[in-house]
C-alpha cells in the first residue's frame, strides 16, 4: 500500500476529530447544521420525483417488447437489467426501448470474481468484467453499475481492516474513473449481514464514496436490506445525500412485491428523505412475487405512488 495524502486523510480524519472533541461531544459533531446549511444540504427544490423501475423478472411478458408494453401501461419509466452478458445485449435493449418513455436505470451486478479477494487473479476478473459491464452501461446511458465488494460466501477475503478499506478505495477510484469516461458510475450496494457482512449500512457506503471523492463512485440503498440493518430509513438516505444514485424496493418481510407483506410495507419515512434530497433517480423493484403477478404488480405500483404522495 502506498502512503499518500489521500490515504493519510482517510486514515486520520475520524481519529483527529475524536482527539479534539472527546467523549460526549462526538455525538453532536456529526449533526449540528445551521439552517442555512440545512437548506443547502436538502434544498426543497421540487426536483424530487418518483421514477419507478423494474428489474427484468418483474413484469409479465415473454420478451422485452411485451414487458415494456406492460411497463408503459403502469407508467414505469426505468428498466434494470442484470450485468451478465450485457455487452452482447446492448442492441437488443436499445431496439426494444426505441420510441418508448423508458430508460435503462441501473445495471444490477453480473460481474465475476470479487474485488476484496486475496487472489489477484480473482480481483482482476472482477475489475475486467466490471469494466466490460460499465462500457455497455455507458452505451445504454445507465445511471450506474451496482457492485457488492464481497459477499459472505466469497473467500478467501481480505481482512476487515483499515488497510483493506484503503485498498477498496483505490480499486473503486479506478472503476470510478473508467465509469466516468463512459458516462456512467459504479454504485456500492450495502447488503444485510446474512449476505455481505463487509458493507451493511448506507452511511458506511456513503462515507467510502466521500473518501474516494470521485464523481464516478456512488452508493445506493435497498429497502429490503435496510429493513434489517438500518435504525431509520430517513437517517440512512439523508446520510447518503449527494452520493445516492439508486434505490431498490421489495416487501419488508419476505422480499416480495411491495404490499404483499401488509402493514410492514411502509416506505413513507424513507420517501420523505428522498424528497428532502430532491432525489430524481430510480426506485427499482428487486423482489419475488407470492400472488398473481397481474394483480400484485399494479397494486405495488399504486401503493408506492400513494406512499410517495403521503411522504
Ligand atoms: C442482493 O441481495 C441484492 O440486493 C442485489 O441488488 C445485489 O446486487
Ligand atoms: Mn438490491
């Protein structure tokens, strides 16, 4: 690991604050904005918009055209394909989107290997396949490519240390530069502890983005994972602020269509935060389905629109 100014700031920033502030003052340090700062951080600029997106399996239909007809009936304006084989699908997707009010939202993963492997060959596989997907994402004008630094089952993995975090920042800086050159971004996705202990909370992903300080590196929140890892949907989204590039949604008990878990499926507090941020990127369905798709999908869309209005 090379020692440079960026590493120094990453390593010492929080330590310096602790040293100067001491015990109980620390809690206050993170959130003492003036009203001018609040206005600056959360401008009520009317930009917030609920743009719904579906992953490929959500809408009924035998092919992209049938699915996109269904999107249009429901007013769904985003499509989130998987990243696997995306380079070979660019023309198919562009053709199916022609003349429609639907755009590619994010690209969901699909890379190989993982970036925190101790094995350089596996890390290279991750970097190379991510670059292939990011180039295709750029051609499709996608908001970004979603990546998880390490799923729990991916071993052998680097230890969860400061050195590893610094290494992660360097690797994502390289990905972010590539993404930017292609007009897209790379998006960190925190998952719940059962899937990826390494990165679980939106604020942690956002702090990594801040430290990397590269406009090509962003993060997201997935309401399903947030259900288990966050103490407050609003706190989580607000902490992401300008770094928030995408949102996934599912029902909150079984990861099914929003609404299929009844009263548990409340997104209003999170939506309030999205409104405060002026969020105008996508809220994308990533979920299973218990009931009749023709019934529960439109019901889920209606529920989210209702809760957005209420937020
Ligand atoms: C996995 O649970 C997940 O939420 C996906 O979006 C990961 O890319
Ligand atoms: Mn997700």
